[in-house]
């Protein structure tokens, strides 16, 4: 199932086919107007776990651009009108550095409405990105980001603030083929 999803389905140039697979086979809670673009890698333990525990939820009109990595093993909740740029990695699992057994530890990631994540940023396990937050390209987010805060750098630190909560709607129509 993993091979089919990440090496075949994610390269099919049709939103309809990819999205039907993500919703109906894997159990992803993917809004009808949300979009997962070509080349996205989904990390998960199995379709029954994704469906039963609602581990991957993508809200209204949110866009996951090309070649992103979405790790749903610990749970990933993405709100409405979220824009995730190409090459972003959102991780929900890690190996605690002091664990002698090298066990996997999972922590849910929550991305609230109107968040914008720049190209090749990395969001680490357990992080919450508050509504309207902005993550600069290449940033590594290791802790929660408050609403309307702009962060950048490695590790990410506040570099600015949005003046007001965005009200845009990401309503670009899907092409029949990408």
C-alpha cells in the first residue's frame, strides 16, 4: 500500500484519481476543495489506522504543493485556507535522543487556519502553528508559533507579525490534469 501510494498514485497527473485514493483507500479526511499536488509523500502506519484514528485531516481549500512530506503517524491536522509551499516536510514522529532503545515517539502537529508555510520549511513533531502564522522558506520550526507570528531561521524565531487575521479563500480551480 505504501509503495502504491508514494511511488505510483502521487505521480498520477489527475487530482480526481489521487484524491479518490487518499480519501477512499487511505481514509484521509481531505476536504472536497482541498488539494494535494504531485509528488507528495505520505508517511503512515496503515490505511485502517489513518481512517480509525483520523490521523490526517486537511481542511477547506488548503493546498499542499508539490513534493511535500506529510507524516501522519502521530496525527496531522491542517485547517482551512492553509498554503504549504513545495518541498515542505511536516513530521510527527521522532527518536528521542536520550532513549537507549531508539524507540519512535509520535506527537500530533496542528496547523490552524490561514497559515502560510514557505518552501522547504520543516515542521517538527508536536508543533502548533497558530491561525495566520507565517513560516519563512527554509525555516526549521521546533516549537509552537503563536497566531499571526512570522518566523524564520534555524531554529525558527519570530521575525515579524501580520497586522490582522487574513480573510482570503484559496479558491483556485483544479486543472483536470497537472
